[in-house]
């Protein structure tokens, strides 16, 4: 049979194998963000756009009205895995969830992000982690939802500035 040392070594080997598999899930995702044609990135940005329209329609509308398409801002967040945005402790927590999702996806090979949209119904080509993509997309959606009030304030300021310009233009047109 196995002695205590053999059992501990087997447990350590198993833990190392699981750690490697989890990390491989993250690298698979990131690799899909940087290969020619950016297939995983394009898929994730398109999916994010649908999630934004469904779960934060007012944010989506303001950004669309201003001509700001998700392809112009989402890649920055996704390709850096949010490391540039969040404080260290928040990024670490996001990475905890990301790593667990990668491990789950590599074990299951199948994850539904949103049962209504079935955004990710199976593992994509190249083996990238759909669960990891889901974590990133929902985190980006949360950032956009948190920015909703700020966008409304900007919208209000724009409306005030527009009315002031119209009043000045009207005053200029009426003046002798």
C-alpha cells in the first residue's frame, strides 16, 4: 500500500496538476484574445454588447447615442483582465473567481452564462474558457452599470449646455 509520504506526494502532485489546469484555462482565454483575427475577443465583445443592451439598456443607449461602440472600450478591459482598473484587492478577488471559473470550465467543458441569451453554450474553438469569459463580461457589465449615474449626470450637463447655447444663439439673433 501507500505510505504516508507516498499519499502526501500524490496529493501534492494532484494539487499541482489542478493548479496547472486552472492556469492553462486563463492562458487559453488570453491566447484567444491575441491570435490573428482576435476571434475570442470579438466573440466576447459581441456578447458583452448584447448583455449591456439587455441588463443596462440606458447605459447602452447613452453610449450608442455618443457613437461609443463596445469594440472601442471593451478590449482594454478584457485583454488586461481588469488589472489596470481595479485596486489590487478587488483585482485579486476577480482573479479568484476567474481561476475557479477556468477550472470549472476545463472540467465541465460547458457553461451557460445567461439562460435567456445562451451567450456561451459550449466551449469555443481552440479550447478557450467560456466560464472565464463569462466572469470577465459580467465584471465589465458591473463596471458599466456602476457608471450609469455618472453617464446620466453627463447627459444632464450636456442638456444644460445645449439649452445655454440655444439661448445665446437666440439672444444673438434678436440683438440689433
